[in-house]
């Protein structure tokens, strides 16, 4: 990949007006589950096995289908057999079809978050061709299915957060795009086609975890055909694994100019994608709460009081005092996972560990880091812009006593600034 394309992608990601749409293919779920998630072909094979297991009369069909796929693994064959297995499971509206999806994709959970965090750190809208909940569980965002035209439009406008499911979600089996009939429902949905084509014309696209077979998908093929008539369409960047030269630089891969498709080599190993995405991110990291404590005993009354204070009318400023070692951090972290707290603040919760912040400046740096920015490259005032939307936000200041005992006057001024920010609730733990 040339420096020109790399710089172009970075600029597009930093463009606040119209950021690229990141489309995640099967490779994203496979990496995030350490290989537990099936490829599309693997899912079809599992469907063949399910049919054979529940219907002894389908054994011959199953053997014939396996042989057909082994001798001619073309997308056409996969889609034809997907149609047949859908029918043999009673159709997309049947409980057997729904149970099969639940068993093979519905129960998947992330085993690692490095790639998922790197995707979220781009700050771009996220879509997927997968049916699973991997991205939903990693981001706490709700799924938006392709047949929800109003929701899709709000998502593309930036008015609604979520994960756009281009090929359906396992909880809504009728939305799952698998065989010819479901692809035809896509092709005949004029509102969906309009949104897809308009997005491709006006917004850059980044394709992650998509194989060459995945781009042979009939849905993408129709879009490719449409784009050949629009030389003004936005670029589609296809991030691929490829060869690198002796200096570690990626060797170029030919672009498909007719379809506005530009392969971008991120490295010669799948693991290289994470660091590559971090290099593109606008100096941010994904804000995350600490892991929920395995145990939190004997503090139910304290917890109820703190939750009531933080979820009352208007923003709050709450301090949890106590001697060292009694579990203040454990209690504070446990509260962040309470249903009432999550309902009030959703994903606008940030946890700043001030254990080593021995000055007001270091406190600003830790808050900047907690808000998802590199304090070495981002001013504190800019970082605070993440809090200034007016939406209910919760900033946790753990071990506030460290900077307080060193620079009380400066820290007091900083706390006043934070407390005066519209919509922000402060929750501090303080030893003493």
C-alpha cells in the first residue's frame, strides 16, 4: 500500500463529518473467538450435519451435498445448498432453523478483545455481515437489522448508535441472508438498496475480515455492478493479509478501479491487523470499565446508597471514604455493572485510576487517558470534549487522595471544573 492511500484512510477516519463505514466479515468473529466462530462455509457444513442428525431420511442428501461442496466449492454451490438446508429445517420461520442458528452462532462470546477494541477505537460506524453477537457484546451497542430502514437511516446519519447487521441477526432468523430466497429479498427491497447504494457513493468503506469468497457474495456483486456506472463513488478499502518485502513493508496488490475496491495490505500475519488499526486510530483508545469483581460481599447497604445517589435527579458528586484495603475500588467497580447505573449512563462511563497521579497535571493526564486519548498528544481541554455533550456521564476517580494530598488547591480547582461540566456525575474513592 502506498503512503498516499494510508494517509487518505487516516484522514477519512479523522473526518468528523462522514467517517468510513467499517464492515466486519467472518474473519473478525473468528479472531475474536480464537477460531470458535464458523466461516460461512463452516456454518453451511454445520447445517448439513444438523439436517442429517434430525432427519434420517436426509442422509443421502447430506452425503450428496458434502460431495458437491468438496468437488466444486463455488459460491453458487454454497448458496444452492444453503437454500436446501433452510428448507429442510422448515424455513427461516421454523423453530428448527432458529435453534440451529442459536447453537452455532448465538452462543458465541469474545475470547479476546484486542481486535474488537482496535475497531471501536477507530471511532467509525460499524456494520457486519456476520449473524453473531460478538460485536454487540464487545461494544454494548444494540443490533440494527437491514430490514429496519428507519433505524438504518438514523445510524448512517449518526443519529443512532448501534451495530448494523447487513445480512441479518440470529435472534431474527427471518432477516438472515443465507440462500437464494433471502438474497432475493435483499435484491427486491428497494429502500434497503437505496440506502446501500447511497452509502457506497458518499461514504468510504473499510472491509475487515472479508475473504475473496466473501466479496463474491451476490449482495456485494450487485453493488459492484452498480458502482461501475459511478466513477465518482467513494473508495472501498479492503484490508488484506499479504506479502511484505525484506524491510517489512507491504508489497502492493492491484486495485479494482472499476469497482472502487482498493486492497490494503496490513501485514503478513493476521495478528498484524490490530497494530495496523491502532496506527490509523485518531489517537484514541476504547474507554472501558475494569472487569467486574468476582466477589463483593457485605456492602449491600453501601452499594444501594451509592447507586441511589448516582441515579437521582441531575448530576451527582459522590465520595466513598474508607481506610486502605477495605474494598473501595472493588465496590466502586461493582456498582458500574448495576442495571440502574448502566441504564442511566450506558457506555458513557469512564474510570480513571489516580494511584500514581502525584500532581494535578498527572491527574489530568490519567483522566485524559481514561477518556480514550493519548495524554502525550491530546490537550486536557480537547479530551473533556468527550464529556461536554450534555448526556448523562459518569467519571470515576479512583484513589483521589493521591493527588489531593500533594496539590490540594490545584486538585480542588480541577474537581470544580469537572463538576461544572453539564451532565457529568463524579464518583471518587478516597483513602482516609
